[in-house]
């Protein structure tokens, strides 16, 4: 870790990466965050890169305030993974049928289920609190309330961008199921509404960057945001849980003779807010592109669609506010990746992976991301590796 002092900053920036490797736009964002009146700490993960509103790979600790843009528009986005009883030897040589079955079970892109998924029909799915969760939808921001039908049908869907569903193999030959998604369109609309509301407030008018507008404690606006934020984080968690249950159903059917069993599912947000206590202060900790890595916490750190991922356990490093990176992190924008790489490059970089290899996913090519091994090396004091996974199927939105 290194410290970077910024003129006019309230706190130093704690960095788990080489500051010289951070692009100028991201560094400006971090400098601006460090000057906010409410900030008590700022930690930067090794996958850091420029983000809309606030920097991806940043952990922001504030007292009595929260910045909705520092959560991002995909509230509650995160990962889930589970180890199965299958081994690599159980898999067929041609994985195209299994990929197709996954895509049939889990809508991708802007797709949604024709009808809301009934969780009670999913094998051993915990439905306690399901009714209460949906009843609380009536309390969210008025402009978003009419979206309930869409929100119900998008529950259990993947989305697009860097979201994915993967079947992976670890170093011992065990098969894992893994996926990455968030709160879908409903979370995006709630986030955008509240970012707009924050930017109107008087105390935010003099900020160096209007995207860093905050809600402050003990105000109606903060109460409304917290209500919608925590609901959307729960939506994202349910969304991943339902997708994982649908994924498990596919695997059970396709490997019926193997009588597949599953270990405990690991699940973690990486765009969210949590109430945590550090140095005797109750703080609102925002992780945008970062996971919680408290002592013993299991987490998931993906690479890209051709490089593999890591299952990790947190070391509880309070200097990072018990955090770690959420992935490899982009080293170039989507538009830059499309200019730089071709479908031929994509085919080469995803060799051995059953996945899309067309122009629609060139922006997700492994070459657009930082090397995951280097990212892991830079955070040895934040997490320990439990397992390294390599995907053999990758379903992209």
C-alpha cells in the first residue's frame, strides 16, 4: 500500500496499485473525492479505473453522508459461485449444448422471463421474506413504482455489458458454477433518480464535481435514498440467487446420472453501501467495484472471459476498510477495445472457451482488461486465494 497526499484533501488516498498506472481521469476523480467535507477515508483497489460519476475500484468511507454516484447505477451488482460434485472428466467434449441450455434458462441482454419466476418451484430455494420484499416495492421512489411488472420479469436475468454466467474448473478438476449480475433496470432507474435528486440539493452546489453530490444524515432525501438503496441491493442478491438456482437446475438435468450435489453458494456485492465502524466512528462505506474482505469473508474476484477467476478469503485489513478488488478492472474503454481488437483477436484470446466470439462482445475481450494475476499480486495483504478457476463455458449478455 502507498499513500498519496492531495492538496486540499481531507484524507490521504490509500492505494493498492502503482499511482503512475492510473489514468488521468480516474486520478482526478479520486482527488475530487478526497476533498469532500464528509470523507473519513479513501482506499483504491488494484483494479481501479475511470467510472461514470465516481471511480471504479474505490472504497469511500463517509460520516453522516453517502454519494449515490459512488455506488453506481447497477446497485448491488456482484458475484455468486458454487462448487459442484462434478469433475472435468464428467463434462462432454462438446459444450455447445450445455451453453445453449443455460442461455434458454437464463435470459440475457435486455431479455426477461415471460412470467415472473416462482421461487417456490426452485429446488430448496429459501422463500422466507419473499412476499415482504415485494410489498416494500410500494415504498420506492414514485417515478419508478410503475416498473414493478418489468422488475418482476427481470428477476433472474443476466443483463449485458460485463455480466456473465460461467462453468469453470478449479486446479483440482472440480466443476464450479459462477455468475455476475446486479439489480437490472430497476436498480439503474432508482440510482439515476436519486443521483438527480442529490444534485439539486443546496449543500452540493459548490462541489468540485456535481457527480459527487451527497445525501446527508437526518434528512428526508437521505431516508428515501437509503430505503431504495437497500431494497435494490436485496433485489440484486435475489436476482443472483434465482439465476444460480436456474443454473443448478440445468446442470442437474444435463448430468442426471451423476446426481450432482452443490456446496454452499458464495455470494458478494461489489457495488453497494454498508454501515461499518472504524476507529471508533460509525461510517457509511461505499464500495464501487470492490468487495468486502473482512477476516474470513469469502469473496469472488473474476478476471475476464478468457483468463479465469479467484475464490478468496478476506484477511481483514482495516487500512483498506476490509476491502479488495472486484475483478481485473478495465485497462481501456469499450469503444477503445472495439477500435483496437477484431473478432479474430477475440477467437484467439478465448481459445478453449465455449462462448460468443462475435463483434457484439469484442469490447469484453480479455485484452481490454488488466492482467488478473498482477491484480491479485498487488492485494496479497487483503485476501488469500482459496481456489483459482478457469472457465470452459462463458455466457455473455
